[in-house]
C-alpha cells in the first residue's frame, strides 16, 4: 500500500510565504529606483514640451501684433528684416508675408506638440502610479517587519 501524502507543515507554509515576500520586496526595491528615474525623465520632457508650446503661442501672438502694426504702412515702404545679428532692407509686403508664414507654420505644429504633450503626461501619470504602488507596498512590508520585531522583544 502507498503512503498518503501529508499536507505541508504550517511552519513550511510560513517559510514559503516569507520567501515569496522577500522576493517581492527585493523586486520592488530594485524597480522603485528605475520607476522614479523614469518619472523624473518624463517630467523633464513634459516640462520642455510645455515650454515649447508656450513659446510658440507667444511667437504667434508677436507675429500677429507685428503684422497689425505694419498694416499702417504702405506696401511699398522699406523695412528691415533681422537675419542673425544683421538687418536686411526689404519691401514691407515681404516682411508681412514672412511673419504670416512663420505664424502659420507654428499654428500647424501646435496640434502635434499637444498630442506629444498628452502622451508624455499619460506616461508620466502611469509611471507615477506604479511608483506610488511600489512605495505603498514597501511601506506596508516595512511596518509589518517593525511589528514583528516589536513582538519578538
């Protein structure tokens, strides 16, 4: 006759559970630094993109104000256009066309930047949530360890 298999001893179950917890804690500790670094990188990229969008909106407004101010002058009037650190004399209509072209290009790019900004924000929020979950888990394990240490005293 065969022997009946006995259920694992309660002590073995407790050790297995402790080992699983230790592995989970080690994995969480390894990952929390990586996740925090990813969150920081995404925040930096998001900040740069926000700045880029704000600067583009400001340039669009400046172009509009400048075109409005130049509309008081006749089309054949001469104006100076900045090229690097120098200025070149050109007809007013060319200056206005250049300003309008710059503004139009920025207006076309804004939606692309907004989509990228939304994607960075979503990735950052997901990484932040993962970081918070890991931190909560580690805090819970730390409190449990402190409680066990207090009981042993």
